[in-house]
C-alpha cells in the first residue's frame, strides 16, 4: 500500500452536500473512502477504454430447455477459453439457469465474448461487469 497523502479540494457547497448524501446512501464511512472509489471507478473505465488487461464477470440468465442454446453457449465459451478463468452454473428453478463467467484479458475480447453470449437466442438477460485485475489502481 502506498503512502497516504492529504490534499485540499475546493467544491461548491451544494455539490459537496450532494456528495455527502451519496456517501451516506452508499454506506461509505467517510468522504475519503467515497472519493477513492470514484477515482478508481474512473481509472477502471480508462483501463477498459485503453485496452490493457482487465478482469470482469459476465452473468447470463437463460432457459436451458431452449434447443441448442446450451450447446451454443458452450461453443462460444470454448472459443474464448484463454480468457475465461472460472464459470459457475446455478439452476435457479425448473426452467431458468444463472451462469457467471469470470474473465481476464483484453477489454475488446471480453466485450466480444459478452456480446456473443448475450445475443444467443434464448438468453433472457446478460450483463458484463467491467472490473480490474487490481494492478496499477
Ligand atoms: Ni441449470
């Protein structure tokens, strides 16, 4: 962990009040912690935009009864096998499955994998959670 540095920030009063409300709503213990997270969120966004190595999770909700759906999802995942570090399948109910796929690699490929999976017929919902490997942040 690097050394803590204190610095002053000037803000309009109403903006600071909004920030304080947000800090409270999101259960941060203090402004510093909320401010650190905002900065890191921007840095993660920059990592995804600039093409360095990133990490994230794709979640999918689908009906496993749909013909060929499961096979298609498997084929796509095998094609992107290099970047998938883990996957978990949960049987939500009789029809619906939740799949969580953890990825690490290039942002472009992660987006491509996510788009390919989400666009398969029968996938009801899909998200890509864009996160970081934790390095350089
Ligand atoms: Ni299932």
